[in-house]
């Protein structure tokens, strides 16, 4: 087995990104954190967020960047960054946000999340002089610790819709 390679995502990665995003969301939030999403809300969210058409559209958004970690042709992790979408009064139009950082369960502990995070932060920093933003689920202490180690601080809260269910999220900022 070869080492994982990190590269920019390509349009033909859309199906694999959708599959990886869907499975990682389920593994992390449903199985791992045992969030009791109602089945209809979870299905609505997964179907809307993790399908090839949505991924393709988001990959084409102006100012967005996507990276994947793959090994032997299989995607193990991905990151997505772009203009900030988090609802914070201090957020500026030119600020950048790490929108998603997903690592498959089988790839946990390989350092791919940290590598993708560093790559994303470097890219976002190069895009402008404004602060960098991350939204993170309030119960994901591991992610919060990782982001704090990279200079992020909690500056707000908001609710992230998963169907009609609302997750309590923290807004983190660096800079």
C-alpha cells in the first residue's frame, strides 16, 4: 500500500466526495457522537449535502478550494475552504472559512486531518488579510482542541440545520 497523496480535488471526484462525506458524517455524528437525528431530517440533510451535483456545484463556487487525500485511488479525507459563510457580526466579505474537514474512520490517526488543515490554513491566509473562520459542532472536543492548537478561539455560537434538527455549533476565529 502506498502513502496517501494530497492533491486538489477534480470534478470527476464528485461522486467519491459525496460518498465519503455522507459516510463520514454518519460515522462521526450519528455513530460516534450518537446525535439522535430524526431519520427524515438526517436523510434530507444527507441527500441535499452529499450528492454529486451539489458537490460539483460547490467545487465551482468562486473562491472555493477543495483538496483530497487518496491512497491507491481511494479517497480517505477531504477539506473545503472558501469565502466565509458563518453568521458572525465581525465577519467580512473577504474573510475565509474552513467549511469542511472530513477524514474517513479507517483513515483516522494517519495525520491526514492535520495535513489537510495546514494546507487549508496556508491557502486561506494567502487569499486575504482578514481573519480565518471555522464552524464546529459544540460537542466535538477533539476538533476544537485541534483548531485551538492552530490559533483559533471561540467567538460565537449558531445553529446548523440538519434537516429541521438544529445542531449547536461554535464559531471559531483566528486573526
